[in-house]
């Protein structure tokens, strides 16, 4: 017998319920903690780029 064979009591509605349960269980197990070091690095890097842009633009004369 094949594992892919559909059983008579295994109709479309029951298969959909099984898929929904599997998705729900999979979603509950995928809660990864936030990598705070990476988040802090991104925030500091963004602030550094913004500061560099502001510093670079402040010395330009307004009348060309």
C-alpha cells in the first residue's frame, strides 16, 4: 500500500482541517527571539549615516 493513497474517510474537509492544524502548530513553534545586537547595530548605523549627511550638507552655501 502507498502512503499517498487517500482513505475513504479522509475527504477534502478533513484534509483542510489537518492542514490548518499543521499551519497553526508550525506558526506557534517559529517564534524566534529578536537579535538585539543586530537591531542596535542597525539603529546606530542609521543614526551615523543621517548625522554624516546632515554634517556634509550644512557647509554648502545657499547662494551659488
